[in-house]
C-alpha cells in the first residue's frame, strides 16, 4: 500500500501535527462533543507515544480536530477515536487526520497494519483511504460487506508494500 495511493491533504488553512501535552484538553473536548469516550490518561499516554494527532487552524492556532490511536497488539496501530469540531466538519479534516495516522504507521517499522472501527456512514472516508472494510462483528459475504444497517464496520490497511488484509 505504501506509495500506491495519494493521501488527502487537509484544507489550506489547517495543518496536521503530532499532539502535544498542551493539546490534551482540546482533544478531550472535541472527542467529548462528538460523543466519543476516552480518558485523559489514555490521551496523555498516546500523546507521549506520538500516536495522537491534531488538526490545527493556521489562522488561530486552535485545535479543530483530533485523532487518538492505540496499539492493542504488536504490529497494529488502531484509530481509536477521531473527531472534528462541528463547524469544521465536511471539509476533509477527518480524512486528513486518518491519512496522517496511516502515514504514521507506514513510518514506524513496528506497525504492519492500521485498523479502525466506525459507523457505516463513514465507510466512504475509510474506503477512499484504502481500508479493506467488513462488519466489525467479523461476518463475511456480500450481504455483510455492503449492509448499510450494520452497527459498526471495521477497516484495515497494510502499512507495508503487500496487499491490505
């Protein structure tokens, strides 16, 4: 997958950066506003590991989006939570955050795959980024893979030159 697909860039007025300890509260607020639960300890830990990213307004310097990735097992970086401030949604910021997480995985020799679990309406975002998608419950088959009423979907993209698994 490395180098095969052009990753989306953030909007011209936004940069994607590794989160700093000073960004923790902003990330928590954005995730909370999106009804995604995580703890300050988890965010602090992922910031320290370099696995948390922020989308920052170039005009104000404020955080307009955040992504927290975990490492649930060796070789895997998991997009645990990603959210964008309501007023900035629909502009490609979430896509740019997820793309940056995949790039983070590609630069880390310890990461073989990047995974995510997400709601069905986000399928186009993850598919466009090269994620192989299936129902989060692990069911297979054409009906399962295309069902719009599945509770959650799961995606996986390889960070190596081999095919996505």
